[in-house]
């Protein structure tokens, strides 16, 4: 009976990963960061996001607050957090255009070392802008650790260019129009109708993305090692919660220590 329960659980896990477009690694060494406590006490991004959230709660109507909270709950209820690519999965490869129209390949980036993939909803999102700017502050540390930082959104190239210039980013900003790659990572969801209407009437979401699907990616962050295995994953249905850059940096540094110990 116990063996049957274990087999059933494994089947469910494999099925979830298959729908997300990920391939689960069978090498136990590639799961070594699953238990690592990548969490620092000094959390500047968390503080900035909380300030932004509190400002919204103080100024917004009760109806709007309730709608947004319901929207987050609806996204969570889809099961997206359970089915998305996660630690130990093989990261789907891709090639996407940057703000200059140059094609950027994940396979090529991995030749130089670990890659930090940061999905953001769009330059219209104040929480995203705070995250992108804080990651920019950490860029020298990521480079020192040998990692490449990349930001991805469903915006068209011109919208991505405006986001980069507005936030003065010095790392690649890629356009995943139609969420084609985000879908392979299993992080795409459809906005609830009442939220989609608010976004389109408020700032024109469809114009940013040249897409009327009302789909967005989770604000997800992954650290991918040189073998293409996801070694750190941050997933949350609440768009106001993001991976703390120092935690992401610790995950990269852990990979470096792991690599050094293997050479000894």
C-alpha cells in the first residue's frame, strides 16, 4: 500500500511538470539547493514593496482593494504555483529579442555561467519597476558571482525599451510577446475579467503587449545552472511579493561554492 501511494505521488508530480513544459532532472546532485535557506534579514526590496502596498491600501476604495485581493486569490486557485517549473526541472531553452532587436539565447548565456531569469508583468506595474531597479543595484554583485541577469516580460520591443530607459537598466530586457516562453515555464495565467477591464481601461494593457488575450506571467524568478537545471525558484500569485535580490544572489553564490568543492 505504501509503495502504491509513493508511485501515485510521483506520477502526479511528473504530470504537473509535464504540463508546465519542464523536464525533471534525475540526478540527485542537481536538487542540492532544495533545502538551502536562501533568505537574508536585510531585505530592501521587501520594504519598498510593502511601502507601495500600504500607499495603495490607504488611497484605494474598499471595492478596488477587494477586487484586487479577489484577483490574486483567483490566480492562486488555478494551481499555477504547483504546476509551474520549479527547482530540479530542466529549464526550457529560448531565444528572444532584446530592446535593440538583437536575439538573445539562453543556451548561449549558460555557456558563461549561471543565469538569473526575472519575469515581470510590464513597465506599467509600479511593483515591477521597484523590482527591476533593485536588481540593477545588485547587478555588480551578480556579475562578480559570474551570473547573467535577464529580465523578461510579454511587452513588445518598444515597450521594453521604454521600461529599460525609464528604470536605467544595464542588463538585458527581453520581449516574450504572446507569453510563448513563459507558457513553457508554466507561469502564464489569464487575468480575471474585472481586473483585465480595469487594466485595459486604466492604462491600455493590450497596447503594451500588442495582445488582447489578457494573459500575464507570474512575477517569477529562477536561477539556472550551467547544465540548464533550475536551482532556485521564486513563485507567488501575489504580484506585490517578489524575490529578494540578496536571496537570489545567495543562490548563485551557493552554486559557486558547490562548483569549487567539486574541483577539490
